[in-house]
C-alpha cells in the first residue's frame, strides 16, 4: 500500500523533520537518508518503522538541525607545545637571542590549540527523533488506512460478483444435464429409427454425465473461501499474504469448474469469475 507521512518539530533544541514514504511491494524493503553525523539513527529507525509497516518499499528521510550552539571545548596539544618550546630554546641558545616568547604567541602556533565538538548524546538524539517519527508515522498510517478501506470495499464488491456467478452456475448446471440428455435421446432415436429407446440406458448415461460435470464441491469451497476472505479483511493484523494464498485457492476452484463445464453460457460466467479473481489478486498486492 502507498502511504506518506511528514512531521516537523523542535525538540530539545533540535529542529527535526521526519518524512516517510511507501509504495507497494511484496515484502518489507527499507531505505533511508540521514545526515552523516546522525548515521547511528539508521539502525534504530529500521526496526522501529517495521513495527508499523510490515509490507512495502519504505523510504525514510530525517533532517536534524541543532539550534543551540553546539557544545565545544578547546584542547591543548601539550606534547606539541613541549616540542615548540624546546625548539625555541635551541634557537635562543644557538644564536644568542632573548627567549621572551609570550603565551599568546605560542597559542598561535599551528595545532597548539584545537576545538573539538562535544560528542552527541546518541540516546537523547534518538528519543527526540523518535518523538517526531511517531507523529509522522501516525499520519502515514492514517493515509494507508483510508486507502485500505477503499481497497477492502472494492474487493468485497468483486467477491460478491463472484458469488453471483457461482449462484448462476449452481442453477444452470442441472439444466445442462437435462439438455444433454435430450440431445442424446434425439440422437439415439435418429440412429435407431422406429426402435424403442432404452430408458434405463439413458438414465445411466445421465448419471455418468451429471457426475462428470458436477461442480457442487467446487462451488461450496468457493463460498467457504469468500467467507474466510471477508473474515480476514475484518482483521486488524496484516493480511496481505493470507489473502494472496486464499485467492490462489479460489482461482484453483474456478479453473476446475471451467474444465468441467461444457456449456457456452457457463463458460462465459467462469471467464467473468476468473476476471474478478484476477482483479482481487491485483488489489491484494497493495494490501499489507
């Protein structure tokens, strides 16, 4: 299922934006764009987002801007200072110069003083980002739920259309047996001319033919599968893969009916049923 959620908020002196996008995908596939300085967030976000999204190609974008002045400290490279002082002493002694090097001049020497940023508190940053991510996810889930309701309605409508076709097949199937037997009887009379038609033979033929084209078991199973489909759609859990399997079973029964039907009208209905099943299959690929 597709989905989009974005939220921006200032938390603990950080301006944080989290954006989540997802498109249809058979499995859970995660990718992210996070500032390099906050790369540690990626290993936290991936499993966290998966709690809300079990199926789909998900892209997560995070922007973090520190509004307060970052914590820094000035460090002295003492070993380098000693080397500088030793070198200055050697110059003064060798060339008879006065060694009056002031501290402020020494501090200007390369790499004597360095500014280092205080390391980020990873746990504090994660909690702040998680706060914003929760709100982005809430919007994301809301959008997916709206799409899910529309998909559910479409699937149920198509399932009802399939049941209507099944009902026609159940009513039409016995009629095809009678029509077949009339054709057989007419053919036998034509071949036997004035001879009497063996009614017992016709009854036997009718029984064999009726058993051959009987689709009662298949239609009962289709009704059962669609009942399960409705029940699964009412579930609050991810149901995409269950539905995918169930639709395969419905399609299997429809194929069997199609193989048994030797009536043009029934064949057309089976084609309509299979078309409806295929549409449901396509929609299910979009369901988590």
